[in-house]
């Protein structure tokens, strides 16, 4: 029985995260598309001072390739459309102004779905974009909170509160030192000013760990109900992240400690609070639909077994690990992972950096950093 070395697992999980990541081309396509929507809306309503910015996985840099069975295998892009001067508008007006403007464009009109509860959805070739109309929410303690509108029934609207910018800042603070290092590396390699670099340009161990967890969840819940929400996984992962400098250690630590940030309210019900908006419980549907809470805990248990325990315990060599990973992450992704892993070993041999340690494990003799892999700019050092 061969135990797989820590070094090997670090490389394989790094390659897995790279295989799940969205290509630079797709990212560029998404960014150009939402900038175009922003310019179109902004030019029409100058007095409202319309600002568009991404939220969710696009903003956090945790977007992954969709399963081919998902809604035609499309990416899901979330955009905030803020009417900065729209505080005196009613909830219905905020929603309808944006919808009306989009319908006035012959291009966007053809791409639109019927009105959603909170968003207007535009369908592109490879992704769909949910545009969330909102205004700043002035009466709360956080300066970045927004008032979102909710369609309750025909012509009846209410409102809610959210804080995507505050969340993004919180998420970034949770990985302070690896983030700073990643920013500097990216700026040097691309010769860019740091101000222009967005979180989705970077690859930190926390972002990669979340990508791996989300894909594991997607495979487990393919075609099933009650799939755990990404926002819950993101929040618990960021709270548990402890500055690990590689994705394998990060994902193992996160799975071991995720549960400890789930709190209880005064009625003993479990909650996952929004760190920047305490009145928002991301797990509120666990209370109304207890099956969702059960689904989350059964996913967490399976993820611990598949990601942390099995690779250390029963795996008889790399082939067996590859088969196991194929069940948990999908065949194409795992194919790409092992191809990239093979290439990093190859590059190492060529560079004469490999030594074989007494147990017969291949190690990186200098004990330096994870080998750079194509197009990615952030690697944790050992």
C-alpha cells in the first residue's frame, strides 16, 4: 500500500483547482459583456448615476466550469445595477426603470427572460447574467449596503437589504497576506498597476479551495434538490481559512473547521450570518426547509471523507486516487488535472530539481515553491 506524499497531494489539488477555473477568454468575455451593459444603462440615465459591478462568484474569483448537465452548462454571472441617486424611487420603479431600459435595446430585448423576483436575466451564448436593480440603503450602519427590490406578485413589490461590496471587502480581508502576495506577483508579471487588478484575476488558496468544494457539491447534488448554497460554502470557508499557503492544506483545514462558524439564534435554530450585515442569515431556508440543513451536513460529511480522509488512508497509488477523484469531481476535469500534474513533474525533471527521498517519493529537492503551471500566477510556497 503506497501512501501518497503531502507534496504530491498539494500538486494534484493545485492542478484540480486550475482545471476547474474559468478560462481567461471566458472571463474576458464576461467582463466585456457587463461593461457594455453598464455603459448602455449609464448613458441613458445620467441623472440616476447608474453603476454596475459584479457580485457573487464572479467578484470573488470562485467561479467554476459548470457541469454539462447544468442549465445547458452555462455560467451564472451576477451583476449589481445601482441607481445611486434613486433613493426616492419606489421599489417598483427601481425594478421597472432598469427593465424598461433593457427592453428598449433591440439587442438586450432579444436576450431577456420574463421578469424575475429580484433580477432581470440576459442570456448570452455561454452564460446568463442576472442584473440586480438596487439603490444605496442609507439608514444602516454599513456604508455599502443596498436596497434590493422583490416582486411579490403582479404589480406588488417589497424590498430587502444586501451588501455585496461589504462582503467582498470582508472576504478579501480573510486572506490578507496571501492576497497581498498574489497582487504583487500578478502586478509584476502582467506589468499592471495594483489598483486595476480585481479579485477574479487572482488565484489564492482560499479561492481555489472554494472552487474544489463547489465542484464536489455539484457532482453530489447533480439532478437532486436542496443543493447547498454557494454563499454558505464561501462564508464558512472564508471564516475557517487560516492563511494556508497551498490549496490542499487550505481545503483540509476548511473542512475540519467549517462547522464551528455555524451559530444558533435564540430559538436554537442554526444560522450562517452575513459577516457584514448581521440581520441577514444566509441559512434562513434551513429553518423553513429542514431538508436543506440535512443536505448541507450530509455534503460536509461526504466532502471530509472524499477530500481529506480517503486520499490519506486507502489510496493504493495514483491510479486509484485518479479513479476516486473522477467519481467526486467529474472525468474531464480529473483528466485535465492529471495531465497538468504530469507536466509539472516533467518540468521539474527537466529543471533537474527532483530528488527521490528514501521512501521512494518524488520530492522537490530544494523544498521551494509549487511549480508554476500554465497561465496561473499564484502559487503558495511550501
